[in-house]
């Protein structure tokens, strides 16, 4: 099976305020060449779900397992990005949209570099997931819904934010003040139920699905 990398957007797409920008996509080392050197197919694994559902735990475990198997990976975590690139963004709908837009653009760059990218973001609205998919490209975007109920996440509360939210110390809290939209059937996201599955079983399910999508097939 031949590896096919998505084409870069045409320069005409950069009209408007960036009219004096002259992309050099066609001159740089191609993604196909990078994937061949790394012997892997780049994908963006987008984990989404409530805070405390187990996204970060799964993302860390998946990256470690893939690294042990020789894959080149990078993990983009929502809290990590909010300490730097997305610092200053809040949790209003507008800020959530910008948060995901920036994260998706970064993930796309990593994919173009041939790297398997694991992204862990709450991404509560379908529109946000559609935004990420549109930026990254449907062929590269692999969404996985990490499911656990609000009540279960509140009991786990690994970061203490549910307790803080209950004391009115967190505004626009997802699942309480701000809605969370589970994926509709036509979103075709991998469903991982951490409420009932053990961490080992959840990781095994995710790893098997990802491994099948990143295994390198030479021309």
C-alpha cells in the first residue's frame, strides 16, 4: 500500500492580511520523505472527554508504549499548552475555540514532520472537534472519546478542580456550567469507557487502534 500525504494548501489561501506571505511548502523536505526516514505514518490521535476521564493518563501511557516500540511521538496536553502558547486564554466559548485552533495548528505541523502526535484536550463541543479535524485534515485526524460520567470524574478529581468548582472557584466549568457534547454516531470516534474498563484494557484498546493506523508500509 502506498503512503499518501495530504497536499499542502495553495498559496492563494493566504490572501488578505497575509498577502505578502510567500509559503515555501513545495521546497521543503516532504512529509513522505520524513515518514520514510522515521518508518511510520504520522497521525494525530485526538483524545477528548471530561476532565478526570483519564485522557492524560491514557496519552502518557500510549506515548510510552509507542516509544518503546520505536515510534517517534509527541504529546500535546491541554494544561501544558495553557502554560505557554495558550496562556491567557480562558474558558469562554470564544477562548475555547481559539485554544483548540492553536492546538490543532501545532498538531498539524507535527504531522507534517512525520511525527505521531497525541493530543489531549477536553474539546467539549462538536464544533470544536470539527474545527480540529478541518485544520489537521480528516485523513490524519483520529478522535477517541474517553468516557466517564461527571459523577465518576468528580469522585476521582485528580487535579482537585471538581472540589474547587463545587466551591464556586472555577467559572465556566465543563459538565456543570458549560455543556459537554458527547460524540454523535456520525463522528466515528473511538469510544473508550474508562468508567468500566481497567486502565490496562483502555490502553490496549487505544494502542491497537492507533498501531494499525501508524504502521509504516513501504512503497
